[in-house]
């Protein structure tokens, strides 16, 4: 990605005179309780922020998307973002996190064990309540952070007119805030995050069984992939975490770049631009069994069937015998949530890392258990939607 930066020294209009890269480190800021930010001494790059957001740093008891009010979601986003800045040994933790990802093989639970030892209970707590990373909640989490980044960019321009170096520093902070938000944006391109009844599974099966069962479906959908569609009905094939490739890779880069462009546009024009991101982001998945097109292979592809889905009413039903293409889809699912079958599926997870994390997890470790909007989740996923429809607007 490229990040527009203005380097002019006179009073001529702001133009794109320099580009920073996603690996360039900027000074990390911290949101104040009121308006504005304070700068510390730690530095992170946009790429690092995107990788770390929510998975390693956050507030487990208060998912951003739990609130139905945009103003409250913004307050929560600030709290999540500030978990980075408040960490006194952030540089060391970040170095170890990326060292583990690079050098410890992602098999036999080795990475999971290492992360748990490094970060303690917070790692398992974030995993147990990671609703912000799954549709339809991930879009709400992104919007909350993106709006804050746009407001910071406008503040940066006002500061820039008085003090160019101060304005540039604030613009860089806006890019980092947008990077944190864009982790949730990127989740909309990961097939393991798009049709999993994440919050409902936690409600029905509890945080432990629900979480382990979700992990199984997350891995199955991530490995098998899904056909996704934009609001303009552009289709492509998306796979899950660790499989960013082909057209899907190009599409996620385009969406993240547009989000960044919006930040500079707000800085340049002193106002929030119209939403130009949502048109680039998948808004739905094809229904199970429906045939779509995979542009990577230029062939038609039949959508797989999910391990869990909503049945009649608010019930989550389970595949009797896990298969991406069951012989008889009408009889392939239980009538109601089958706890024993869910436990079996949890044990069949293609990566068993969740079992290690949850073995040390206790709900009592949380000060409160989040209460997500289950009706919204059911409404969207039953209609194969990744997010709820909304008007194109200024954030």
C-alpha cells in the first residue's frame, strides 16, 4: 500500500508530494479520554498494526460491535486501540509475536502455546470473545475506527496549517488508526469469517464449546473457500487466513488502499469523503449449493455447505456428517443444535490450537460476558449477507 504525505514548505495547496510505504514506522498515539491524542515514544508500521489489531491486543469484555450505537462503538474502538499504546514493553512483545509467526511451525499447537505463554490470559480471552472479526460485526468494527481516523485526518489538516510537522505527525497517526480498523475490514475477505454463526454459537454452546466448534467451521470454510459478491455483484473466490492469493488478494489490497486514500482526502479537503470502500468489499456469499464463478481458474464452482447454519427460528443446526457437499442437503443437518455433534466437530478441528487455549480458559476470568445482537447475526447470515445494507454516506 501507499500512503500519501504532503511535504511542502510553503503555503501552496496540499498535493501528494511523497508516498510512505506500509512498512514505514510511525510514532504510536493514544486517544485521550476527551478529544485528541497524545504521542508516546513507541513506533509501529501500518502493516504491523493490521496484523496485531484485535488478535493480540484489545478489550475482551467489550467487543467494539456489541453496541448498536455508533458513538459507543467509537468509544470502544479507542479503548481497544489504546491497549497498544499503554503497553510498556510493546516493542519486545511485537518482536516476539512476529518471531513466533515466522519461526515456529503452525502445527501441533506450537504457535498457540507460544502465544499463550507470551501474552497470558488476554490471548485466550480475546479469542473467546472475538466477535468483531466475524460477519456481520466486522464491518461495524471497521466503520467505528475508520470514522475516527477520518476525524483525526481533518484535525491533522487544521494542525498542519499552523505547524506542518505537527500536522504530518497527526496524519501518520490517522493512518495507524485506520490500520487498526482495517484488520476488521480485511476479515470481510477471509472465507472463514463470513458465514460462521459466531455469536449465536457462543450463546448456545457457551464460550468454550461454542468457540471450539466455531474454530472447526472457521478452518473448514477457510480451507475450502467461498464465492463472494460485492454490492455490484462482482464475484470471486476467497479463501481463509493464511491463503491470501489470486483475485482475492488484489481485492483486499484495493479496499485497504481506498480506505487509506479516504484518510488523505479528508486531510486535503478538511471534510469526510463519501464512502468509496463498501463497493469494493464483499457484501454477501453465494448460498450453499449455488454455482458461481472462480476468476482465478476461470471455471464455475459450487458453493460448499457449512458445518453450522441457522435452521428454523433462531436455532443453529449441525451437519450430521461433515462434508462440503453432502449427498442430500435436506437431510444433512440436525433439527436442533446437537451438543454432542458439536463436541465431535470441535475435536475434528483441522487445526487444534483452540483446544489448547480453551483448556486454560475460564469464563470467570472475564469481568462480563458480551451480549451480541443475535437477531442481526441471524438476519444477515440467513440471507447470506456479510453486512447489513446501508446507504452510501459520509462516515
